C-alpha cells in the first residue's frame, strides 16, 4: 500500500504544479532538445498464477533513462530500472516462483534494461508517447540467511532458471504522458507491460507477465 501511495503522491504533486504554473508554462520546440535525462519511481507487479505459492508480488522500482529525439515524432529512449524480489524453487514444476519473504530461498536484486523506440504525439504543453521495445531482465539470486541445508542447491537452480529458455528476454510496450513545466523540466506518468518469452516457449502465459506504473521527471538539455 505504501508503494502505491508514493506514486499517487507524486501524481498529485505534478497535478498541483500544472495548475499553479499554467500561465508560466513554456511551449517546447523539439529542436531545442538534444537529450533528456529522466528519473522515475513507481510500482512493479509480476503475475504469478501457480497455486500454493506467493500471490502476484507488488514491488517498488526505481529507474533512469535518456531520451534522444530523432525528429518531432520519433525518439530513441534507452532506460533502466531496478527492483528487489524474493523467489523459491518448486521441485514439482522445476521452476522458480515468487515467494513471500518468510518462505523465500533467495533475495533477487534485478535490473531491467529497455531499448525502445518512442513514437511521439506532441501539443504545446503535452507529449503522448508509444514505445515498443526490447527489454532484458538481469537477475541474480542471493541465498537468504535462514534456509534449510537441503535448499542451498536451489539457489543455483533458481539462477540457472532465470537465464534458460529465453527467460531474460521480454518484448515490451510502454504508453506515457508528459507535461511541460519549463523549457528544461517536464514530468509525467508511464505504464509498461513486459511479455516473457520463456512463458511463451513453455506455454504458461500469463505467468511472469510483468508491468510497471511509474512517475517520472525529465531534465532537458535545452540551450
């Protein structure tokens, strides 16, 4: 709940700023934007449909990226985000599954790398972006402190599972909305869905489909 409140609070702040500064907003010329560094934070969920395991986890994510305009309607926008999850090994299914903290075998720091193209629709004050892309989930499980001796081998199994059958590869689609506040600053929200190739190969969809809802702020290198 706290994680959702963080994102809601930021959206409310953005809304208040938009109202308070409506008359001060400066329309942005795309040619004045050689690059746009941005920070984002929000909520990430990973669908888990397997019974007798943790419900779909809802996690905090933190990210950054750099948007490079190519022309007024197209940008290149590489970005990355981090989150921490917990997993266990299911011997019956021979698969790694999200776990509740008290049942975890590993704590898994995770890095998402997105390489998307961004198609843009712009007005004087707003930008709507649609960005299909390729995403890579780089994950490594660290043994949790309190596990049974016979579970120690599961740590290695989990880490091998992350990188077998294309489970690190996720085509993605993001829709975002940003508002300009000044010539150097804009802010907004983004929703992204990540489709797991491993689940497609194993025919287990919607297992492991991931999604994020984030708030973000840009710092534009305008002259």
